[in-house]
């Protein structure tokens, strides 16, 4: 049976004239992986800091495992594990000593923290590095140590703020496999922020943020389905000029370059007309169109459409 671990309603936070978070509502269930998705400056970090009590909202409320954060912050935080963008390690301490420090800050005794620490180090793949100074760890290993430190007190809620930023693709994959295993094996509710749309597709639900607001919220497949039959892909030469030309075709609402190809969002029901029009326009210019056809919409396409106000949340 699932349980509501986080309930946030009407969260709002301003910094001077800047409204960093505006009216955000979200929930997190036990055993759920939830993604906050959006570019830098979208409000992801501020939202997570409001959820963990590091910041107080100007308005709105946060409840963690049934405990109101504003009224009982210490009790609410007992249920939270938090990994910030820049996890602060003590580089002169070894891996196990770092975990001991964070355990004792949480009030855990040696009888409680050490068995759990060894269990978690094995889980994240650092058991063989317990005696290594943290300053000698790779970037990916430091992130795993941060995850281990956040998990040592057995939190029911795990908040991860862009945990894979600055690490290589293999390490990103390894880290996500750890998170997926954690949700499956321990039933922890995980809320993770990421600017990477490919990572967001791993989540059961996502909230797409821009300018401190939630543009859309739901399962990635459900959000993408709103653009079914409305995304075309094209390859050809010269691609920049084809992109400019495609932007002038009435049936095409938006054109984005994705590497060596274009993604084009078309008006509902006009995919065939758009293809025909672009083919003719390219031919008239004497350019080369190698391929054009419909593709399944990606979360990037959804984000761009939502930002343009084309889709409803």
C-alpha cells in the first residue's frame, strides 16, 4: 500500500524582485521516483530546499510523512535524506569517517551507524574503499559517498538535487541504477531534480518547471502522448538553411536542431501537409532532403511545447 510521503501546496518563494518558486503543488508517494525537470534557473534547487526545510516558503506548506515542516521541522527532517548539488566532504577523512561524521550529526550511536554504514557502502559499491581519503575519490565515487551519507539514518524520503551533474555517462548510468534499486528494495520515495530529459524518463512521474512554475506534471509517457503525430524529424543539407526554411512554413510551429537532424512540431492534423510543403520548398531551393517523417515525441519536445504555451498541464 502506498503512502503519501511529501505533500506540498502553493509553495512560493521570492528573492528580492525574483520569484524563484511560484505556486508549486506536488506529492511524492512511497516507492515512487519523481523528477523535477527543467533548465538552470527553473526553480528546481529552490523547490528542493523548501521541501527539506533549508528555506522557509513565503507562502504555502510542506508536509513530510504527515509531519508539517513549518510547525515541527526537526521531526519532519528525521524522515529526509538530502544530497545537494555540491555535497560537502571532509577530504582529509576517509570514506567511513565521513559517514561516521554525518551519522553522529544525525544522533546515531556507534552501535547503530556502523552496521548500517557498512551495509550502505556495499550497496553503493564503496565497501572496498572505506579507508580511502575522500579527497582521493573520483567525482562519481564522491557522489556515491554523498548518497551513502544521505541514506545512513534510513530516511523514508530522499531528495537529490542534480546528483549526476558533472559526471561521465557511465557513472550517470551506475548512479541511476542505484536509485532504481533503492526505490525497489527499500520502498523509499525519491524526488530528484535534473536538467537531463533522458534521465527524467526513468521517473514514474515528472514535473516540468520553467520560471519557478510547474508547466506540466504527470507520467512521462502520458505527457509525451499529447504530441502524438505532431513531431517530424528531418535530415538534409544545408541543415541550418533548411531549419530557417522550415520555420517559414505555416503548418510548422517550431523547429529545433538535434545534432545532425531537425525536430519539427506541427499543428495538430497537419503532419502530411507539413512534410509535402517542406519537401517542395527544399526542392525549389535546390537543396537536399535526405529524410523527413514522423517520430515518437520526446520529453524535450514536450518541454519546448509547454514553454511555448502549446500544451496544457
